[in-house]
C-alpha cells in the first residue's frame, strides 16, 4: 500500500529538510505528528512560544501559517531569521555541513539543562557580546545564567498557568516529555482551567540529552496536549 500524500505529510517532508541542529529538547522528531495536529487545527496564525532551533516555526511556515517565533535567548531569533524569515539567501551544502557539523565539546557536565550555559557562545555571538554579563573568571568566558521560571519545579507550574491564561482565546498545543515536571496530569489540569476540550496524545519519541561525549539518548515518550 502506498503512502498517502497529504498537505500535512508534504509540509512534514519539507520541515524534515530543515538543518538538523543538535538543539536541546528540539521537536525535530515530532514534526510529522505536529504537522498532523496543526493541519487539523486549520489555523492561519501561530505563536511558536519557545522557538529554539526554529524547526517548529519552519513547519508552521511550510503549512501556510503566519508564524511569530519567540524565545528568551537572542540566538534562536537569529536562527529563525536565517531559516524561516529569509526567502533569498541559500547556503551551499558545504556551508550547512560546516555550520551543523561535529561540535566542539563545551557542554558542562552539570546543570546540563540550562540553555545559556550550554549555548553561551552562540548567544554571545548573536549580539557580539554587547550588553552581556560575561563571567570573566570562567575559562570559556561564559555568560551569566538568565532566569526563566520554566526551569524550576517551584515556579514552572505558575509560569505555565500564566501562559495558558494569556492565550486562552487561542488553540494551545504543547509538546511535553513524559519524564518532565510537572507531570502530564498537572499539565492537563492547568489547560482545563482555561479550555473545555483538552486532548492528550502519547507519542513514542527518544529525547536527546547532551551533545558531549557522554551524551545519551533517553527513551522518553512525548505528550502532545491539544487544547481548544
Ligand atoms: C525545548 S526548547 C524549544 C525547542 C524548539 N521547540 C525546537 O523544536 O527546537 C525550549 C526553549 O525555550 C526557551 N525559553 C526558556 N524560557 C523561556 C521564556 N521564559 N520565554 C521564552 N523562551 C524561553 C529556551 O531558550 C529554549 O530555546
């Protein structure tokens, strides 16, 4: 039996050609599932609230959505400018290979889920270190950690609650690792505070943790919450 060619599968294939950045927590592998959900929602505009590698924003674009990419770090916006906004400049395959090829091993062994610690060089480069608080006593001139309430068990629940409230008039799609805190039941309850219809789908997925030599792939499922 042949594979059915749908608008969702065409957009997923296009997004599959997005440069595969080893971005922590990237939803790259979920693209076919997200393409199906976004097609089902049949929206026209989207906010990619945590854009990271930009692959989800790119998928929205491929599906014909008008997308706004947002991230609290600056370098993801540079990536989104180059890969999603840009319509004219194409890099040669060799350039893409060089940019996305094997990385120098700078990832710190501890506090590994901190984006600024992991990607301090890219973040500094994206603003040419202007206005950044550089930690002069570190060998690699790291940047000071930036606070985000989403990174701490104590504050994540309320940060999610505020975010869901803010977007209560829109469909909300949240992709979430099964081993994350707060757990799936808590996320569903938070969404039900603002939405009547909350669909929870479980997707088998392997999460990438770490780019360094001891990096491992942890088997974790991913929940897709679709609230409308
Ligand atoms: C799991 S990653 C996003 C992955 C992205 N969807 C992808 O597929 O590549 C989470 C992102 O959230 C960003 N982030 C953390 N706290 C944030 C905040 N308060 N506001 C906006 N972005 C935030 C981080 O910088 C990081 O890029």
